């Protein structure tokens, strides 16, 4: 999670930073649009979203609770309460369970994916668990702990903490592939490769010109990692070697990224500029910016629906009285779920 601050940037500087965009891409949507806005309301902050394709449910972090939404019916399916300071949700379909990282409680809530009832609370993570990931091959859950700068390993079946892995800095998002856990390190602009079996960091890679990496996604077929960066850039890394293969301009204030292998597209949610950058993977080493899709300011995280090739984002309406340079305030009751795709 990256804290969103309100920035007022001169248009000329924004255009300079995005100059490499093809003329056909800048300011166009090429068929992508906001298809619906579902009013959820309520109070509290928000962070990551997670999509359960089997149940067709979206899980939304909401301060002290997780909201479950039936995306096809656009209705609220239920709430998982008492997830104090929740940041992320991991879905373990093979276990029929979900896991939330509760940042203010240093704990993980385990809930039933069918009934949404809480099954257990696992205490003893590191300080301020933020992103959370599940590895189905080993049935392990990993919390990435921002303040203690480490990762907590949890046995998902036994529901207990089994190890702690030291990290070189403040972790952001993480993804798993083939026995590896890849983690963005925000304050050092690095990406680490953790050997899941050994529970150790096996490689630490610099991310080139990337500043403050946050969101992370992966193309497993071609072994490509996509890190989004605070300086309006997406960096592409070879997951087998750590080689930086490409950098692509994106919007302002990104905090999440998703890859759709069927479409060959990477999507970054940019909360500062209030849009989604759509980047096409032409081949594993070449990428083209193809669209900028308006959403709304504050919509900084997203989840992909691979069946319908749609994106889900959450945001509230920014209070006009918000002060530049400080954390924005939001209009009460305005929290909304946005669905983005092709009509």
C-alpha cells in the first residue's frame, strides 16, 4: 500500500514525463471504459482488492472489515468483520479459505470462502502486515510487513506462524511463481527473489530508474515481472535473471498492476491521475502503451477478472476542501466500486 497524497502538477510537466507515449495512446481508451459504478458507502479507508474467479466474488479491504461483492449481480454478498487495519486479501480456493492481513492488529483473519464466516485469527505476524500472498503448491501464506521489514510465513492448513524472513527494506506487493516469492522493496527500489523452500532471499535486484516500487504482477509463461513505480513508470524484469528488459511510462500515483495473459495486456491503476494505463506485451522484451482509461482520483488499486477481462477498482469522492501535499479527505458515504472493461 502506498499512501495517496494530493498533488497538483503542472500539465506541461505531466506531458513531459509521459512524452514517450505514442500519439495514438495518450488520452485514448480504445474501447475500455467504466462500465458501472456500484455505491457501497460506509466509512473507513481502503487498500487492495482480491478476486475469486470460482465464486465470482470480489473482496475489498475497508479499514476494519472486508466487503465481499457478487460482481455479476453487483450486490454485496457479505462482510468479514474485525479485520483491524486490513490491507490485503489472499484467496486459497484449494482450501476454501481466504486470509486478510490486518495491519493495525499484526494478525491474519482466516475466513470461509463460501459462508464468509471467520474461522480463526492468527496472531504474531511482523509489524504492520500489508500485502499478503498465498502459494498453493506449499499451502503457505506470506504477509509482507511494512514496519518490521520482513515477511511472515504461515502454514495455511495448521493456521500458525512457522517462520520470519528478513528483507532489505520496506516490502510492498508480492507474487508467487514456481517455488519463488517475488517482493517489491519500496524504499530501496529493489525486487527480491525468495526461495520458498529455503525461506531465504536468494537474489536482490535493482530496478533501474524505478522509484518507490509498489504494485507487482507476473507473466508466468514468459517469466516477466511488472513493477509499478512512483515516478510514473512500469519496469519489466526477467524473473529468472533479474535483468531489466523494459521501462514504460504510466500514469501518476500507481499502487497496483495486473496482467491478463489472454489479452496480452498489463493494467496499472493510477490513483493520482485517476486513470488506468493499458500496456500491451508485444513480445517478452517489447511493450507498447496502448490506452489511458479515465477512472477517478483515488482509484489506486485494482483486481482482474480473467474470464470477462474486466477490472475492478474502489475509490471515494475527494473532498474539494482537501489540502494539496497532505493526505486527502473524502466525501462521507461516497465509497464506490468501479467496473472497467469493453462494453
